[in-house]
């Protein structure tokens, strides 16, 4: 069974990197961050260049606001994304969705990268690892 790991952090964070991950069950943990994204996770930040509030997962999440794992307690929009997954995993891309339960996919799936990518203040409600 795969696990979802969510870290919710507030404050300034330094540059991070993108991650890819695999599907999931829920386990949440809050911790402080230095702007990094744990290997195998996908991370999002409220600010550009991996600053602000961070949330991260090792699996899928069908509802960032209403599920067991809550990513947007302050209603922030995503301005940085890091897929720090494993390129060797067949599910190494992350699809982001505008609505809960994977409704209305936004953009192309995000591949594994070595650093965070800036987003344009995007409202995201769910995500899923994919091939």
C-alpha cells in the first residue's frame, strides 16, 4: 500500500526541486522545511521559487481541501511545483486537477525535475501520479 505524506509549512522557504510519486493512502505530518522536497514526493508552494506554505505527498490526493489531508488551510494558490519522484517508477509524472476527485486536468503532467518550477497562481484541488 502506498502512503501519502503531507507536510504543511508556513514561512519563507528556499529553492526546492520537482518530484514524481506513486499512488497512495493517507498519512499526514506537519514539519518545518528548508525549501527542499523529500525524494519521492511532489511538493507545491504558495510562493514563487519554493517560498511560502508547502504541502507534499508521496501519493494521490483526490481532495486537497476536504479529505483527510488538507493542503490549503489558507486558500493559497500554487506558485511553485517540484516533482521529486523517481524516474525509474512507471508512475513518475503528476497530473494536477482544478476540482476535487480529479475533475478538469490542468496542463500536461509534470515530469520529474531537479528543481522547482514556477506556476502562475494556479488553483489546484487534487492530483494523481501517472505514467
